[in-house]
């Protein structure tokens, strides 16, 4: 770990991350026209957000900053890969890491890995993914912040795991072991008729004002108990590319697939840029 990274992580340890995030959440939910338009304008300029992709570029269309941050895009802004056996990126962002899950460990950064079982909070469920494939996507503040399903699937369950709210940028990812298994997260377990179980995991971060799903609504950040919900009898089916949730600030999505379920495309490597709907790999036809 270099000296600047050590300082950055140390400062985060000292910060009251949940309190700061709650304060930011209140500002982001404000409907005061002057305040919310000021925040939106600053974000557009600071992060170079492309408003030409947005369904509406009228700031008054958004009741608050969070509505802007989780804005819809024009219908043709993210074309969906149409190959029958393809898996698509669930979000805009940069590939942080991707590859095989070995000995129940997932690569976080070069020379840094972490526990699969700790990430998902269930060792039995972890057995499904050992020797499987993962891909981690970092969403920066400039990115589209809705999350979509990478392949057709039925929602089986969710598990909300409270935790820290460390930043998930490249500097922290390289410097803080077990980052994704420390931060709060929502583990969404699905089943595909073609490839069996797969998971999409929403990882919270500092300043993230919450995780929201289309079936369960808002999951506010904060301490508390693990919350598990069984959806296996509700027949919640999603087609490839369907929206499943959203972040209220930059964060990370992790996908987990079982052994031999998917072959990732060669370009899915650290720092590769992806857009929601881009092909990221091909599904097994024999799993």
C-alpha cells in the first residue's frame, strides 16, 4: 500500500461514514428547487455527465437530486445484445476485476482477495459458486445508476447485510483488504433455467444514500441485523436486460455465476469500460 492510499483509508476509518451518508441523503432528497438544481448542475459539470442520453434534460423534471442521479435514459441509449446465449453487463462502469473463484476466494485487486462466503453471508450458498466465475463493476458518479439483470432469471431471495460504507474507488479497492465483504450489501439470488443459480450483489459505499430494488423498494443504509427475504414462491421473473434496482450514488455491482455457466469475453479485464446491455460473455449450453 502506498503512502497516499494509507492516508486515504485512515481518513475513511475516522469519518462517521453512516452519519455523513445520512446527511448527504437528506440533501439529495430535498425538493427545494434552488438547492436541488444547484446540486444537479454541480454534478453535471464536476463529473461530465452526458445529459443527451437522459430521457429528460430539463432539471425541473427531477423533483430532487436522487431522482436526477437515478435518471432514466432514452429508450435507444443502451441497446441490448440480442444473442440468445449472451450475458450482458448489468450496469455502466469499469471492470474492477473478473475471473475464476478459487478456494472460495474472489480477487479484489492485484495481490488482494477476499472471502466468497463472507461476501454473500451464507456458506451453503457459497458452495454453489466455488470454482465459478465473477465480475465486479465499479460505477462512478458520472455513470448511469440503474442496475439490470445480466441473463433471464427468477428471483429466489435477497439478503441485506449491514456493514461499513468505505469508498469503493480504485484507491480503496487496492488498499483495503476485504472491502466488498466489509461494506453493506444486498445479495440478490436468481435462478436461470439454462445455467442454474447466479447472484447480482449491490455493494453500498460512502455517500450512497441507499439501494433500491424494483420488487422491495428502498433499503436504507445503517446498522442492524441481516435481513433475509424469500421470494421463491412469488414467481418474480426478469428477462435479460430488465431493470432490477438502482444506486443513489456511485458504487459497485458484483455478479457470481456457477462453475462452467459462463465464458467471459476476452475484453472483460480490469479497467475495461462497459455499458449496460453490452455483451460480457456467452452462457453454457450444456450446464
